[in-house]
C-alpha cells in the first residue's frame, strides 16, 4: 500500500512537472487561484484529498519555472469570488452549491462552473497585472 501510494505520488509529480513546464513555455503570465487549502479541508470536509492533491507544490513548480523565464505567476486573492461571479455580467451570487456544476445567471449566461471560474481568474489576473 505504501509503495502504491508512493507510485501515485511520483506519477502526479511527473505530470505536474510536465504541465508546469508547458505552461511556463507557452504563456507570459499565468493566473491562478490562491486557495486556502487548510481552510478548505476543514470547512468542506474534503479532508486529506485536497491537502494531498499537491496544488501547493504544483504552484511552486510553476512559479519558479515562470520566474526562470522572466514571466509571472499572478495569484488572485483567496477571497476573490471566482466561482460565484458571472463572467459575462459581473454579478456575484450569494450562494453557489458545490453540486451546481453549471453556472446559471439571469443575464442569460449558462456555462460550465469551472469554465466560468477560469474566465474570472484570467480576467482578475489581467487586472492585477495592470494595476
Ligand atoms: Zn450574468
């Protein structure tokens, strides 16, 4: 079991290296969400899986690879409502259940929740870069 776990971790690390390399080569700036993983694992009962997914390690890899190339990693504030905000009209929902996989807004915007959030993070990243 321990060995199996180690293998999974190594594969993931390898994947993270490749992905961060590709991103750093391809883009001049990458915007990411600065997640409070500890708070998430406490608040949402994701427990170990969130802590374990290596997001923090991945960001570190990405950050130094971008830096080596004179590029930047922009982190949106952890309170920035990337999921709750409509990427079309900017309206922010008060609540958004984790089970809602599609974002619906009164302005007519219906899109995948993660795509909506990704657009918001990109736009916020641009704003932060130009501030
Ligand atoms: Zn909207």
